[in-house]
């Protein structure tokens, strides 16, 4: 088996299993453990996996403070947001998460028919104050400042009182075997409630968020009704998500 083919197979197994061990890879690939270790080290240096004792894990997605990047111009995320707008229908109750792609959605919402927007993000809410056709509900609670959103018991209790026709969920990290993940526990708990209360969940993620993991589990990937992502997203990952019943839309 050639080097490129072998390393491709290692990444396929990692994506399918969520963790790989050098010993098992050696048997599966028919090469020595030293060869496997060299492959794992090479893939780690390329940023394609995270090397740990005895094997490897998917790359951990780093938490970047949203406050530091909310004013950045991000064409890929703008394109994803514009594609996602097609899910909105008159009369719906729409839940909008925090995050830069969700902000682009809020800034481009249709205004020619009535619907309700619920959000735990004061930044999202501030974009909608002047829209006469949009009934706006801001979910209160303790504000987790790095994400600019309310989290915690009070937030979750209010969300549990509302049924949402549609939820736009900003994806922090998505891995086909490990699911949707994030690095803050309270934020993960609030996102779980948001998903549970929503009829249709549309995940928003550029290619950099795919095949990544975080510290805290939110939900399995099949809880997404659809994923709107960028054109450069890994086709193998998208195929696996499609097989799990997730509608894939690229922008």
C-alpha cells in the first residue's frame, strides 16, 4: 500500500471510529507499528489529526473569542447565511443561535412577511429592532461573553417553554462519529435544549468546522435536519452526513 493511500485510510478510520490505535492500524494496514507512528506523526504535522499516546484523535477545534472576530468580513460565512435564508417561511417561530454566520442571517432576514425570531444573543436581537414584521423575543439569563449569548438554567427554562419551527445553529465542531461539540459546558447544555425544542435544525458551518471535535458533546449529527456549508468542504464527510439523513447544501 502506497504512503498516500495508507494515510488516506488512516484518516478514513479516524473519521469513522473517532479514535485510532497504532497497534490496530498496524494489523489493518499490514505494516509495522513504526511505519504507522511515522504516518501518524506526519498527519499530525499537517494538522489532520491530533497525536496522543498509542494512537490519534481528531483535531480539537480551538475556542476563539467571538467578541474578537464579530466585525471580520467573512465571505464564506456570508454565502452560507444567504443560502440558509430559504428555510424561513411566513408565520414561523425561528430560533437563531449566536455566532458570526448567525449574525449574517440576522442582517439579511426577509422583512416582507411576518414571523417570530427568538434568540439568546443580544447582538442578534439588536439587528432586528427596526423590523416591523418580525416579532422579537430575546431569551434572558447569564451572558457568556465569549459567545455573546445567554446560557444557564434561566435561559434553558425559557427555551423549554417555546416550540420552534426552525433553528439556525452555528456549528463549532462537527465530527461524523463524535457528533456536534463545543468547548464550554453551559453553552453545550443550552444548545442541547435549543435542538430538542426545534422541529427543523439547520447547522451552519464552513469547511474549517468539519472533522473537528470539542470538549463537550451537544448532539449526534443526525439531529441536524440540514447542514449548510462551504463549497470546499470535504466531500467524504458530506457523503457520510447525507447517509445519516442530513440534507447537504453548499454555498
